[in-house]
C-alpha cells in the first residue's frame, strides 16, 4: 500500500516539475496542468495501446477533454499548439515509428501525413479512399512496427455498415476492404482494433460469445477470420516476444488450452498466435489492468492497475467529508493495487515503478491507461492526484517517468 494514503500525496506544482515516488524512488515529471491549453479543459493521452511518444521519444501527443490535440516535449513545453494542428476526423493520430517528425491522420475520406517543423505542421496527402464518405483511425491502434500497415474504419458512400480497411502506407495500396466491422460499440460492432506486426488485426467485438464477430478474434490481412481466440475479452496488447514470436498478451480465462498462469483469471499469458498456444505466464495475481507493449521487440510490458468498482472504494482516497475511501481499505487493498509495473515479456522480471495516485474508480479518464514509448525509455499515464474543484467532471493531468 502507498504510505500516508489517507493524506494524499501532493503532485508536483506546475509543468516540468518533479517529485520522487516515496515508496519506489522513481522520479515523476508533471507534463500538464488544468486549463493551460484551453480554459476549462484538462489533458490526457489516448490509451495504453497507442503510444503518444514520437519515434525518438522527444515529443508527446496529448488530447484535451474536448478532443483538441497538442504536442509537447518531455518537460511539458508546447511544441505544436492546438491552433497549428491540422483538422482531423478524430484525435487519434499515430506517430511514424522511425521518423520523429511525422504522424498520420484522416480528414473526410482521405489519409494524410503531418510533418512537424518548429511549431508548425505540414500536411502531405497520401490517399483518397474512394467509395467512402469518411475513414477513421481506430482509437486503440498504433501503426505497425515497420511503419507501413494500418487498419482504418470506412463508412461506405452508398450506406451500409462500416468496414475495416487495411492500408499499406509504404506502397500506397489498399490491401483489403472486405471485413464488415459495424458501428463502434454497437451491439454487433467493433470495440477495439489493434494491429500485429504482420498486419493481422486483433479485434475486440462489443458482443461476447462463440460466434464469428463476437469476443476476441484475429483476422488475416485479407479480412478473413484467422482465429476466434476467446468468447470474452479483457485488456490486451500485441507484438513480438524475445524469440521473435508474434504474440498477444491476454488473460486465458475459461480457455484452459491458452493458460500459462496459476490463475487464468488474474494472470496474463503470453500467447503465440501462430501456434495458437501459450508461451509463458507474464505475471500472476494482478487486479484490473491496462497493458502496453509498444516497445516490441524491446521486451518490456507496462501494466497499470486500476479499481474497476465505483467510489466509495479502496482507490477513492480524498480529504473530503464524508470520505469516499472505504473504512476497510487496508484489508481489501490488492497486490499491485493502483501501481505502475514494468514486466519482462518472458516473465522473468518485475519492476514496481510507483503508485499513480489517481482515484481510478471515479470515472474512465481517472484510470491511468499507462503507455510505454517504442524505445522502452519512458512511461506516461494520467492521474487526477486528488485535485478537485476544476469544473471538469473528467479531470486528469499527464505524468511521466524515465525508466532507462
């Protein structure tokens, strides 16, 4: 448990300021403060499976509560202000994995590259997706490790359900556009789309079950079903392990054939998608988690734990009266509760970086959604740090730790 939990740790005051985690000794840098980019708006990064760090980990892309996008450096100084960012269909703009100046985005039914020079962005047209009124970058997907492959969701011009479009940036080729993915978070639509290094899609459907287009599935680059992995889903990420195997990190749950951990419900197994078999147990006995394996094949997996219940609960520390912290919080505190962990992909090492000090049971953006840079040098997460009275019901700020 974090020390002095009933007297919450005060965050660093101001951007670029630091504190040392009192339990594990890591230096935490604050990158944002409430309202600094726009009045009444707080800041966050996107999600654990799309890295906000550019190729050389010198810049970070952030979003505001209203969806505006800004680029800052590792001290929180603005590199590209909101006014200089191009208009986008969504705030989901993956960085190029090799060129630190480049990122990608969509407008209407077109795909563009943005190149940062100083505080401005030059827009380069790459492709028009004919037959679609719009194409959208999925909000949990990074570019493939080679920087070439990306799944988009397109809305057909003639109506009908949205489809998954695999686009190769390097050859300017539409690889496939036959997979019907439906409307996001609809009863029969997609919830998460992620991409394997090979270009295969990891699809988390909104509906759980054994049928096609349910649960967790992997699709070939031509849009055909490769493997129905689970009838249900949990937080997952994908990549290459230290032996070059293409893997998905996921809890095995009821599917015993994929379990490598003593507890298939609270442990994460590393699963070889080609053999369709477990490789090793990544970690066991963890509470609710988000997982980030964006530094594949460096081999470090970042986990951020959060409280999946509602306040009042053990994560809901505060100084208000009545308190949102349950009276028995010490007895119900789980192992690794509210922590940030680095775990080697083969399960051989676990490093405890610190507590994120966010009331994670409070709302979605209070969950840290911690993410690792592609070079494995930095981790970044969101936290409300018991700051209240901002007027933003989903308040959070962004924090960073250098780990290498």
